């Protein structure tokens, strides 16, 4: 009898760079339960590639650690995840921890960790935001990107 159960909480699409190409793959985030009583055992993130590849990241303590494990698994196939949760500037609040949502400095709203970053690089945004007119340009650019880009 298999005691380890994956309980999906969210499904969607994310971006992975494979062999130099941006590929959209399906992902699933959820909880790992174990035992007959289905006791919480951790978090997982699974990605399914276009050719049937399956990558899995698991961690007993956090969704972000499971995301890093998933990125490492994708790396074994010479790929990498292109998602907000792997950015240095991505952070979770006390209320958003382990929900998959977090914040990026300079971004006007909460983002899901599996979203593809649509920002300028952090260095470009910081440099542009150092003046009042630059900050307005950065915000206008972000708003346009949020509307126009998938």
C-alpha cells in the first residue's frame, strides 16, 4: 500500500527555458500527506514538460524550498525555471507564506511564485527609480507590461 499522497492545491502554466527555448509547461502545487490518517508531510511542486518529462520538487518545510528543488530537478535536464519565486527580490509576508504568493520590490501587486517575471531587471528598475520622473516611468512600464504581456 502506498502511504504517500499528493494533494493538489493549484494548477496552471509556467515557463521553463529548455535548450535555449522558452517552453510553457503545466505545473501543480500541493501538499504531501502520508499515513493512513493522511498527516501533513510537506509541500511539492510538479511540472510536466511538452514531451512527457516530469520534474518534481519536494520539501518538508516550505513551498519556496520545494520550488528551489524543482528548479534543481529541471537543471538536471539543462533547463531552468523562469518564475518570480526564484528572483532574489521575491519575498513572502507572514500572511502569504506557503500560499505561493509574495512580493517583489517595485511591483505594484502580489505575484504568484510561478508567474513569469515581467519586470525590468532589478538594477535597471533601481537606477530608473532613483529620480521622481524615473520612478513614474518604471511604474508606467510595469503597468503596460501587466496589461500587454502574457
